[in-house]
């Protein structure tokens, strides 16, 4: 009897203790949950998102302006190259004109010397002729006068003297004529050569002016290019500054969303505690069970990192249009255009959507080999709310044409275009689609 009564007594004490514990759990359920974390208002979160979206739009605008500036810079570079070629041509033309002027000058000097020599010979011959005439006059034998025949003893002497005088006269006159013709020819040649010298001098002057103009044009083009390059650098700096603001705005939004998430988790935990306490109180007369602590699980971050890890493992792999499967890079295919010109059909690699297929296969997600379908494959979120592991898309005229994987901190990994390789680069906001796609 005493042993049975003792057992009953012990059981009663245990029951009382258990009921007391249940009562404490029921009455102290609020104490089991920590104080509520901050809960940002919807207005604060919307304002943060609007700020992020506005900043993203500014980044996009700056990216477009930078693209325009770089395009103009390319055009100006072409102009510089053209002006440099013009300057090179002007230098060559000036050299030719100077050589032609030197040749003409030397020819003119030679012609002048020859003309002077001919004039000297003519003058010398004229002096000799004058001396002959004077001597003939002193001797009374002036050519063509009767005294030239005085002293002739026979008709034959007269005839011989006449022939001799005629020969002398004709010889002297022929020499005079020849020398005069030579002098005239030399003078004419000298005149023509001097005209050529003047023409060469004018051409040299024109070539020198063209050379100066070409060099001025070249310098103007270089200055314009430098100015445009400086503008591009300023835009790049402005873009980097606004991108930093965008990162800060997105970080702020992410912080608010994290606060909201923690608050909602706190609410869920509090509700579970209260429900558990109520259930324990309702069943306190029978069985007491520990309150459930199981919370709805969110997708593991490990799967996102597996996707990113697979994408980054392919850095440096060459681009191949149509290349890439869930198992890795494959040979590209022909497109009948740009890809063929780069020989993508003979390369083993990825195109943009092929890289996404391989990356998400690491988390067991299957994607179609078409960026347009990939844009429709998951949950769309505004670009201002993009997170690490989201897919980003670019469009033209409403048509999707490119996809990349967002890494966070304004960076992404992509297979960009034919002739390139898989790379990590800053997010480009020009032409970006308004939504990112979240698969995990």
C-alpha cells in the first residue's frame, strides 16, 4: 500500500509540475520572442525604389551619351587619320615643287651663262669686222668700192680680187648671222627657262601654302579629337559617380527590404510561438508537446552561388554563336553573317544564352537556348531590385537580343559577342530591359 501510494504521489507531483510548465509557456509566450526589429514603412520602401530607379535611368542616359561620345570619337579619329594623310601628301608635293624649282633655277642659270657667252662671241666678231672694215678703208680697199681694185694689172687680177673680197665679206657676214641666230636662240631659251622658273616658283609657293593649310587642318582635327576624348573621360567619370550613387541607392533598398524581411520573420515566429502556446494549453490535460519552430524555408543561397560559380568557371572561353549546353562549351553554328565572318562555326565556346544554360544547370534549372525565351522563364523583378544570380537582358525595338548573369556590386558575367571571350564587366544600362529574371 505504501509503495502504491508513493507512486501515486510522485505521479501527482509530476503532473502538477508539467501543468505548471505549460502554464508558464502559455503565459510567457510573448517573452519567448525577441523584441520586434525595425519595420520600414511601405512609403519608405517605395521612395527608396523610386530613387534607385531614377538613378538607374540616369546611369542609362549617361551610358547612352558615353556611347555617342565614343562613336563621335571614332569618327574624329578617322578624320585625324585623313588629315594626317593630307598633310603627308602636302609634304610630298612641297618637296617635288622645291626640287622642280631648283631644276628650273639651274636651267635658267645655265641658259643665262650660254646667252652671255654667245653675246661675248658676237661682240668679239663685231670688233673683228670693224677692224677689217677700218683696215680696208685705210688701205683704200673698202669692200664694194672701186679702190679695192686699184693695183690690179690684168683683168684676171681684178676678178681674183673681187672673188677674194666677196669671200671675205660673205664669211664675215655668215659668222655674224650664225652668231646672231645663236644669240636669239639662247635668249629665247633663257626666256623660256626663266618662265619655267617663275612657274616653278609659283607652284612651290602654292605647295608651301597647301602644306601649311594641311598641317593646320591636321592640328585642328587632333585638337577636336582631344576635346572629344576629354568629354568622353568626363562622361565616364560622371557615369562612374552615378553608378556609385546607384549602388548606394540599391544598397539602401536592399537594407530596407532586409529589415522588412526580418520583421516579417519575427512576426511569423511570434505567431508560431503563440499558436504553439495555445495548442499546448488546449492539450495540457493530456500530452504536452514542444512548440514547433519549423519556419518556411527560403531558397538556399548555395544554389545561387553554384550558378555563379559555374558561369565564372568559364571566364576566358571564346565566344561561339549557338555554342553551349548544360554540359559545357560546344562547337558554334553558322549564322550566314557576322558569326560566320569570325569563324564561330569552327570554335568551341558559348554564346550569351548558352552560358546561362550551363550556369543554371548547376542548380538543376533547365533553360531554352534562346534569350527571348529565357526572359520569359522565371519571376520578373524590376532592374532596380536585381539581386546576385538574376539574369539581365538587353533589347532593341522591344526584342531581346542579349543576356548576362548579375554578380552584384554593379558587375555581371557574360559571353558578349563574336570575336570576344567570356568576361566579367560592369552592367551596361543602355538598352537594358526593364526587368531582371529571377530563377532561384
